[in-house]
C-alpha cells in the first residue's frame, strides 16, 4: 500500500484517483454511528467504551462535530452510579475509564460535560479496593486473553498501578496486551526491545504469540506503541502490514488469516486504532524530516515579518517544527504548536498539539501564522478555522504555503496537499476581513509562483 519505507514520498499528480485510507476510515465511523459508534457493521449496538476513546482520535483528525455528538450521547447513557456499560449492557470499570478519557479530552470545548466527568471519576474511585485492585463489577470476562492487567489503561491511580505491577499477568491476545503496552509506554516503562511481543519480518504482529494471524486492532496498537517509543521502522512496518487489510468500505475486520477475533465483522475499534497509528506515523515524519535552519534573507521569513502587526504582543506559530520562524519573529510573547512530541522537547516555547484541535482558548493571540504546515493538514478548512478561533479580534492570520499550480516540482508525503490561491482566500474570509494573497520568494530565490502568502484580519 505504501511501497518501501524509502518510497513513502512521491511526486504528486494533479488529480489523486486513489482514496486516502484515513478518509475512508473516518467515513466508516460516520456511517456506523447513531448517538455513539456501533460495535461493528453487523452489530448496531452503540458502544460507550469505543465511543469514549474515539473522542480524542476524532479531535486530532478535526472531526469536532462527531466528537461532540459522541460526548453528548455518552452523557445520556451514564448509569446512576457514574459508570458506563459494556456492549453487553453490564457496567465495567475499564469501559468507564475509556469514556472518561474522551470526555476529559473534549471538556474545554464542552464545559457542560464536567458534572458527568466528576460522577464517573467518583465511580472509579469507589471501585479501587484497599489493596489497590480496580474492581470490575462483572469479572466473569477475565481470561488468559484479557487479564486484569489491562486496568492500568483505564486509570492513572497510583494504587491501581502498584497493585497490577505486583500481580501482573500478560494477556495472550495482542489487542489486550497492547492496552498494557501503551499504558506502560506512556509512563516510559515499556521494554525497549521486541521480546515482550514479536513482529514478523513482513510486519505482521501475531494475534497470539506463535500463531500466524494478526488481530488487526492489536496490529495497529502495536504500531502506536512503537512510534511512541521512537521505533520508527517497526511502527511503519506494522502500520503498512495492517493497512493492506482495509476493506473497500474503509473498515477493518477484527483479524485476518486463521484468527478467531471478529473475523467477519468490521469492528469500530479497529478503525480507531488505525487512525491513531496513521496519526503517529505522520508525527514521526515531522521529527525525521525536520527542516534545517534558514537565513535572515530567506524570502519566507522576510515576508512573514513584514505581514505581522507592529508591535506584536503575542504570536502563535502553528506547526513550528524546530522553531526556525518562531525564534526569529518579533513578539512580546511567543508560542509554538507542534505535532511531533520529539520536536517539542527541543523547541523553546512550544507545546504538542494538532492544528485541527489547537489547545488554546479563543482570542488568545494577536497574530497566528502557519508556514508550510497547512500543507500537512488533512482538513485545511478546519485548520484555518482553528487558527482564526485563537486569534484576537483585529488580529492577523497569516498562511505561507505552496501553490497547487506548481504541483510536481517537489516530492511530497501521501497526505500532503498544495493550495489554490482563491480557495484559501475563501476559507479565510469566513472569519477575516482584508484578505489578500501574493507571491513571495523563498531561500535565495525571487518570487516565481511556488510560494504564496495569504493574510487576513480577524473580525
């Protein structure tokens, strides 16, 4: 599906005939949701757990409306004791923990979910026993495949973590084992080698160690864990292997080959973990292909400085990378937003986040700009709306990016796109006045139509 690792970037054609895999997966979720997401394409029961942990995924992909829909529905199906039920109608602490992750992620955009969050957190707290075990109201489903160790993915409670470290049994199904692995990776505790769970040379992650089939949710979860640990090769191999099993519908069965995990059902959590893995793959690309320093005479920097308000009290660089623009502009207060967690560690004034879900409040900055980062956004319209949202009334919004009339001059990533001058103006005009576009120079070159600068004043 991708080609080799070194063939991930290619020269684009003017018209893309092939559907983008992440777009197909997002469309699958839209088609298989009512209030919440369904269990599968066959089982139309709405599933609180998956609905909950899909919310952070949807926000990262700019699907704000569907995320809000899910959150609103979850508030209506919370049990009186603060818990949420599994797909079988029974309450589970694990499922409650996953719902809470989603509601916390959207709380800043939906303050009305606050009371629901408090009730859910109190429910989890009541189910932590004195020895630290997180009690599941129905524990009949624990087995070798799904052990209580997955509870560390449900909560950050240190008592629960301590208990399950001391009473640890690794799940034998990759899907559940990767819940544990991701929780550990988030705390920097996952083993750096591959002995804990193997990966085959072709990228297959065994659904059960020693067997020749893959549980596709576990396949993509493994990819996420590897990317989080900085293991780019294995993360890419696992993602590439799993992607070949995406159906024409955009969904994924629970397993492939001789497996017995939802082998004939497209399950909603497979789409969720695929989208997570693809998003982490994009993050890893920004780290690996970070742009070098640029000179003070670079046309893009000169044009950006000229377009910024003077004086500029506060500025946000959306997609700041290594900070090569952020550290060179004049502003009293600087902030950078960067998708790659690795770059954030070395770039001053930056925080991790997506331009489709900018983690700042409305009207926060006098100037918001994006230089060669909008091209990496899968939803430019959402990204521009987010840039305008965090810009003060009367503030300036600036975009510097490539002109789609020059497609083919450079190699680009599979998700990258260049822009029509008039279309970006139209997107800015939804929130801005005095919108304009002009050609600018770049590096040591004079304007030749490749780079454009758009600007507008927030109404």
